[in-house]
C-alpha cells in the first residue's frame, strides 16, 4: 500500500540511499511519535551503513518520565560543525519554528517527513502524509521499501509512537494500516504489556497532584461547548511537577459530556522572565478544526489536537476560543454577538 505522493516518497528513498551523513531532529517538547520516529529513522540509517546523529535540545532533556526507558545513543545537543555537508531530516515537525536549533536549517538537504495536515512544507524535500496515523507509520513504510526489518529497540520505538499518537487506537487517525503495523511489531516481539505499563501505569505522585489542581480549576462555557482548565506556575511549584507532567490532562477535559473543544492553559516562564501561556486544544469531533484556531496565535497541529503559545491572559484566551467556536458552529453573527 502506497502512502502519500509517490514522487516525494521516491525522492526521499533516493536521498536515504545516496547520502552518507545525517542529522535527525524533531519538534520541541517531543512526544511519543516525535521520539519514536526519531529513533526508528536513526535505526534505519544505521542499518543502511550511514552516519547519523539525533539532535535533542538541552531544554528537552531529560526526557519525560514516560519515555525515559528509550535508549538514545548518538544523541547530540549541539548541531555538528559540518552541518552544511549533512542531510538534515525533520520528523513529526509541522513547522520548522518548533525546533530550537536554527542552524539545522543550514543542512545540505532538508528533508521534512511528517503527517500533520497543516505542515508548512519548509523542507527542500517534503514528504507529508496526512492519512498516516503517525509519522512513525511513514518511517515504517520507508523501512519496508528499503528492506530493513524492525526489531528490538526500533520496533519498540515504532510501537510507542503508534499507540501514543492514536490514543491507544481510539483516535480518528487510527486506520487499518495502523493495526497492520501493530500486528507486525507484536509478531517481532514488542512487549505490549510492558510498554503500556511504562507509558500509563507508572505515574509520579506529582503528576497526580497536578491533575487534581487542574481539575479543580475547570470552567465550562457556552452550555459546555468549551471546557477549560488552568495550571499556574504556583501549581507546578507546589506539586514539584515537571514540564511533561501536564500530558494527558487535556484529554480528561475532552471527555466531559457536551464538550466541543477542551483547552488546557499552562503558565510558563519565558527566558526573559516574562509570563507566557501554552494552550493545548482538543476537539471531540470533526465540526471544529482546532489547528485552525491555534494558527491564529502562531501555533498548529492536527484537526482534533493542536496548541499554541501566547501572551494573552486566561480571560483573553477563553474569549478567543469562545469566539472561534461560535464562528465555526453558528456563523459570523453569533460569533460577533458572543465576543
């Protein structure tokens, strides 16, 4: 089964075979698909006899507790001096601005492999497959094309990417190919129960305490269309939570009956000491494309899962979301009235 544009796929395969030195990168605050596709592509290139390093920004280390079991050999925190002679592969990165190493843009070739439908096409070669369940599925397909079998840590990385980006096969991006991929990975020995336990059943107490504070802040707007919660810097300090501990909280909000859009607003301290807010959005169905809302504030993502960072305060964020939800559900006049 062919995924995406055949010409782009052929060109990617040509580069993977012809080039010899690579740097791999993904988006900031990498999630399961970002890390899984990064590790899988690294394994693929090593199997082809290539030289490859994975770039992960110092600000993204240590990895979130869910992914601390990943084996990350050849990880670099600074771009290599010979970046201009290397091929740089960005994985699961819809926008190059979501990577902290600007110098990675200076690679000899810039290959953009992704599945986000709003990918900005920033590469010199773009292979974007919105129909894929995750970026790791695209990497898995490329492995098949090149005759490289998934096993060991590569198979484990692919499986982690698959189950996290499909919400354990419950999200709308779960297609037949995702299940075929899972079956193949299980056949080669992936420890399904072990991975599930490490991802979902070894929660630090601080994360549970942070969840409790977030749920205590929940507000419902416009008859329940918008369900919004906040995490303050004080919440983080009081619980001792880490940056990654907010993951999954917004999905608790999406489960509230009647919700069209769920939003988690987190206070973060910028490098200059100013206060900013990161907003995670989730939609419950296809009526609202939250990535389009996120793009208003310079963010992006998937139709049902997106986010942005903003200087707006919580009240302004709520007003923005209420207006955009009304615009999409009720039209121009209702949105103007609600604002």
